[in-house]
C-alpha cells in the first residue's frame, strides 16, 4: 500500500539484523535538494514499524526534543521548580526520582503509561511514597507539555491504588503534656515540643523561624513552609508559651532554634539528637508531627472557629481569599489560640 506524500516511509534494510525494519519521516531538504530524514526507530517486523509511523503522525513531537531522556526532563524541571519549594519537598521529589531509576535513560517521548505503572507496581513503599512518585510524573508531564516536548500526559493513567494505611499520628495526652511542663526546665529542647503543641507549626517550620519575625509584645510570629497557604503566615502565640520563646530568643542568633554552633538546625539533627532523646527519657512514643495533630485536636475540642484553625495551621481554604491580615484578623486568631 502506497503511503500519502509527506506521511513517511517504512522499508526493510539489507543484511542480517535483529531489527531490520525502519520507519522514518522527511523533515526537510538540503541545499542540494536532497531529502533530510528523521529516523523514528528500528523494528523487528513491518507491522511494528508501520504502527510507530502511524503513532508519530497522530502524535508528532518536536524532532529536536526527540532524544531528551527522563533524567534530562527531571533536571530541567527541577532547576525551575526547586528554588520555589522547601527543602523537604525537594527531598521528596529526589526520592521519587530515585525510585524511577528504570526510566532514567529512557527517551521521554518513548515512555508510555505502562512504563510509569510498572514503576508504581514494583515499588515496595507505602501509599504516601507512591503518591509522591505519581505527583512527580504529573509535574514532569506538565512541564513537558508546556514546553512542547510532548503533547500527551501519560501520568493521568497511573493508578496508585487506595490508601489502606492507617494514620500513626496520635495526640499527646493531658498527662503527657503535664509531664512536659514539669520537665521543661530540666531537659534541653522540651520547650520546642511545647511550642509546637501550642502553635500547630510543623517541625520543619519550627527550625526556620527567625527571631526577627517574632513579636512578643503583640504575641505573633511569622513563618511557614511547604504550601502556598502556609508560607509567611501569621502564627498567634498562646500566653502559656511566651516565657519559653522569650527565654530561647537571643539577639546574637538569627534563628529561634539553633544547633550547638549557633547556626540553623537541620531537621535530621533535631529529630535524632533532641527529639528521640526526650521521648526515650520521658518514656513517650511520639513523632514530631504529633504536636501538630495535638494542636488541631485541642482547637477542635475547644470549638475554635474553623477558619481561624485553618489560618493558624496554614491549611488552604476557599474561606480564606487572601493572605492580608487585618488587626481584627490577628485579634481573632489570638482569641482562638487562647482557647487551649
């Protein structure tokens, strides 16, 4: 069957080859009037070569971007994305990229939904990890489509299954919190646990709070990471923790929580060197994020205003239309925080 002019061609190469059939497309003409070709690929039989040619014509891609691999797309995307997101989010995407090792050297335009799904199916991690992998794929395809590298998003067809894992987060009990208060002046860094319990800030946010963004007189501080709603939000300070924050603040230090060198503390060091030691000595079994869960539970039990809770915790909400805080807004937040 003769193919239409400009459609491309399929033919068999001479010699003993594993993939003797070639599919190619004319992409222009030389100064001497000779045709310039782009080779779509080599195939075991004519049917596969023809299918590849048909697919190329139905879903054409830029010839100049045809050889861009999954890794190269990731590098281009991350260079643009990473300056805008937190370090913890960067680490999550890096982990998802590592899990996708089988795709690293594959040309992006050759990847199909089945290839993406295979990575998910072979992943022995939990639901949250698989969700991060799919999110990475969503991001890469969004970038590739926007830059005319591909015009079809196969990430939409990836299935990560249902989340059957039960949350391991549990709030601190009243007795445990009383125990923290009783030992706050005896053990280093217990104050940071109480600060998180009474503000609802994330562990990763705690170590990024700068002293210059704390206003003890007006009982507020600014900070936040991770999401658009959380970044640079106003966090009211419960009266109970004002003395703890005041004691920790030092005009010679940039950050509220510092390491032994007076520098910004890394989350890993905080968790391994401080948190675990406190939990072990007080015979408690909690993760840092349990502080945030405790705060949310306390605020809900106190029947605090739902919008105030979302605003304090940095949750996105259609009820919050902007991030401009009026004096009335701040007073409402302080009233809500003082309920616990």
